[in-house]
C-alpha cells in the first residue's frame, strides 16, 4: 500500500536501513570498519510523477534508487 502526497509524490512501503561502524581510537589515531545498508535493502531515495512521457503520453515516474551495501575501512591520524 502506498500514500500519495498532494504534489504527486509517491511514498512506498517503509523500510529499515542498518549502518554500523566499529573501531579503535586514541588521542592521535583512529581505525575503523563500517557498513552502510548492511542488509542490502532495496529502497528509493525519490519517486515522483515527472509528468507525461514525450514519446508515449503515458505517465512517467522518476525513480532514484538508494545505494546498495557499502563496506569499507578507514583511518585518521592527527599530525599535530
């Protein structure tokens, strides 16, 4: 089930995203691992009515998907 906003913005089902970050740090350095969208949830950042298609005249929706799972490592060092 979806809800339509008066400006024709479509709000699909709700979803949950899980981001995690774990690491170690002291006064001068930090090292960590992280994951964004840990369970690789498919979701939309934006989805709205873009008017009618120039080619077919049919309604056209603009859909911007959310990014997939991102996993990485990071480090920072204070030099002063």
